[in-house]
């Protein structure tokens, strides 16, 4: 594992910066959001929902802010030539950066989530440890996927500013922040089928499109673990949608499809396949381009 020393140095460098710890400090403040509906439906497992809520918003910001310069910045400064002068392939560099950044972000994140977990146990009681562990593992996988996208864009971009704008607009705004609102309009344009988000048609393609973003796939899997409902929206929106006489624009499979009519590809576990694709495809493209490209 020739990439391991590079990953270790990348992790140490990240942990020595203030930015990663400031984001870790913000995580408990953003995460702790008690909700009466969530308490009624989940009980003590509401604490696990806090993990999902914070990860879906803060992890993309952390990955972009802390990783967008990881390769393009070193290419611009010339230090990448020194790194590649070591007995490392360019694939080793990509993998080392990916692992180092992921671990460097994960350590403060887990410490912050540990604080939120402790408060949740004190306030709301002991939750399901198996569900908690499963959500934490999926959250770490989601973080690795986000870092993979960031490292890939950094390897492909010619300038740091290009990488930053591409990631902020493409990954954060479009895919993570706005995707659930845009997907019904996009589906309507593609198929010609009118879509009212407050009364969506039971069409598998619509619900599949809704969960094709990394965050949507993550929410789908973690909602399945929490047993809140089959949806790409965060757990509190899903719980609100399934309440009697309540209508929202959250697309929830359970309220749109009759029992026994849900397509197999809408199973919550399918979100893992989508996450894997987001983690591997950009990295594969970056590897091919980075391996053949110039360093300047």
C-alpha cells in the first residue's frame, strides 16, 4: 500500500487546520433538532435521525471546503511534481488523497456526533444501537463518496477556482440542496407527464430520479434503516408526509404506491448502488484523465 504514507500525511495536515474543527463545532449546533412528530414516531431513535439531518447538509460543505484544492492546488504550486517524484503512481496519489481526506474529516465528525449522541441519550433515552451503528456506517460511506467526487473534480480542474465553482454549484447547490425540488420538474420535462409534488403519480421513474443525487441516495438508505418511510427526503419531512391529513412536497413511496406495486428498483437498498456509482464513476474518469494528463 504505497499510498498509505500519503494518506497519513494528508490526514495529519487536515487535522492541523482550524477549518475542520470549526465545521465539527458547527455540527452539534446544526444537528440537535428535537421534533414532536419525530419523537412520536421514532421515540429515542430520534437521536439517530439527528445524524442523518446533519450529515446530509454539512458533509458536502466540509468535503468541498476542505478538499477542493487537494490536487489542483498542488498542481498549480508545483508541489504535485514533487509528490509524483516519489515511488507513487498517479492512482496512488488519488487513493491517498481520498483516504486521507475522508479520515481527516471523519475523525472530528465522529467526535461531534458522539457529543450529540450523549445529549440525545440523556434527553430522550437509549436508542437502538444496531440502527445507530448502521446509520453511522452509511454516513461514513456517504462521506467517502463526497470526498471521491471532490478529489475527482480537483484532479480534472485546471484551476482551483474552477474546482471550487464546479463543486459548489454542481455538487452542493444542484445535487445536494435543490435536487429534490428540481427532480419533479425535470421528470415532467423528460416524459411530458405533469407532476404535482403534493400529489405525485405512482411512477417509478419519478421516484428513482428523486433519489439519484448522492444526498438523496443517502437519505433513502438511512430512512430505510430508521424505518421512517421509503423516500429520498430527510426523515422529518418523510414523517410529516405520512401523517393523516397532511400534504407536503416530499416524495414518499409509501404514500404514492399501493401495497405490492412498488418496483424492485425503488427498494431502499438501491440507494447503496447509487452511492457506489457516485463514488466510483467520477474517480474512474479522474484516474484516466489524471494518469494521462500533464502536471501543469
